[in-house]
C-alpha cells in the first residue's frame, strides 16, 4: 500500500510539473502576443511568475524530502522510495 501511495504522489508531482511547464510556455506566447497592451502584458507576467513559483515549489519539495531522508534515515531516498519490511518480504 505504501508503494502505491508513493507512486501516486510521484505521478501527481510529474503531472503538476508538466502543467506548470506548459502553462509557462503558454504565458510566454501570451507575453509575445501582447504587443503594447499593458493589461495583457501584466497578465502574462503574472502567469509566468505563478508558473515559476509552482516549479520551484515542486522541485523544493523533492529537495526537502531528500534532506529529511538524509538527516533522519541516513539515506536521501528513504522518503521518496520507502522500503516495506515484514513477513515474507526480503
């Protein structure tokens, strides 16, 4: 069950990263197409900032999980790829 939850979290993270990256590209095209319209330029910049902040949050969550794994378990992968020990598991 823990492995399933870990895979779901990784899939959601990948989806969020792709969404933020695609949103960043679309906002870039919006900025290019805005021309001299200050309102559209401001909207495009706001969207670019939000996309970049989203990417930073996603990346920093993995870095934080690696740091906590190293500090608590002496293995940076411990939180990101947990190992289940129990009867019948080697």
